[in-house]
């Protein structure tokens, strides 16, 4: 269905909508009257999402590891929206990477950076022409880990810190074009990412356990607690909606009390005190 066949707020593409923040955002924007193109990696995830949404949500396969997948999604969406373009692009997809940096394989690091950073750059480059047509906006979903990094998440934290810098740079590059670019920084959110972290720490090599066994146990316990006390992903979806619809959106939104407190700590506490604060936070 072409976007101009209905009265709506316009069309948006969201990556990483199979679960968590992406799914909550897709359903939120769908209820608000957007035409939503929901990026998923597997057809069955799209079918499951479709059952919870209106007829104006369309799952599309978007695998940030595959440029061809992004190109195919662009052709599908471009044909659908035509000259109306896109009202929004939400870069949300990401994967956790937990463990001691000493023992990460370079292939694992490259995969993480490909999904969490390079893939977003590819999507932005490909879809920016449609954003220009629709006079739309770009929202990147970061993480408080990119501002207050915790131990044993170096590749993930590095990718998010780089995404934060990328967002600021892009915002300033597109300022003359009138295209708003916002960063949304969640704190602890009740999503499956904590389960994935727990699974990663369950399959550590003997070498890792010998060097960091106590710390990995602490990280697992911290992940369980954090996942249990996190705020619902719908809270992030609501903030993304604000970034897409407010007349004057903020450059950066912090979601959750812990994200706001950690931001203040990162701004004002000396580095060594931050180190102790983080160590106590995860119990090492």
C-alpha cells in the first residue's frame, strides 16, 4: 500500500523490531498512525509482529550484516513511499558482546562493530535520500554503556560510544538541511538483551573462567538484577515517538532514572571515583 493511500503521520523505518525496544517502538508508532516498516532478520519474527499490529505495519527483512539485505529493503520501501519519502528512520538494532576484552576473538569484535555501528552507517547512507524527500528525522538508539562503560563489555560499549559521536556529527552535518537527528540513551530496560548476556556468560572458555571466573559470576548476577529492575521497553518507544513528532526535538534523550544518574556521574565525578562506582555497581 502506498503511503499516500491513507491519512497518517508518514512512514518510518525501524531496525531491530523482533523484540524489546524495537518491537515496542514499532507498535507505539503503529498505534499513532505511522506507516511502519519494521526491520526484522527472520520472516517468523515479522509474522509474529504483524499479528500484534494494524494493517499499516509491514515487516521487512533488514540484516545489518548484509548490505544486499539493506539494498533490498530500500527498493521495497522506496517503491511503497514514492515521492512522499520517509518521515523517520530509527536505528535500533544491536547485539550484546560480553566478556573480557583479553579473550575476545577479532571475528567477534568485527561482527559486533558491523552490527552495532557499521550497519547503522550503511542504513543511514542508503535511506537518507528518502528522509530528504519526506523532510523526515533520524533517531539513533544508543546506550548508557557508551557514556558510563562497565567492565567486560568493551566491544559493545565502544560501538555505542562511537554511535553517540556519529549521531552528534550527523546532526551537525544535516543542520543546514533542516533534518533533525536525535540520540535516545536508555538505561536498564526489561528486554531479552539481559537473557542474552546471561547466555554469553554461561558459555565461557576454561581460559576465561580461570582468569575472570569471579568477575563473570558477578556480571551474571548483575545482569539478572538489572534486567529485573529495568523499566519497560515501551518507555523508550514513547521517547522515540517524541523525537519524531515534537516541533523542537532534543538532541539527546536519557530514558530511565539510572541513565540520568549515570550521565551526571560521568559529567562530574573524577575518573577514579567513577571506576569505584562502576565496580560496586556490578559487584567486583
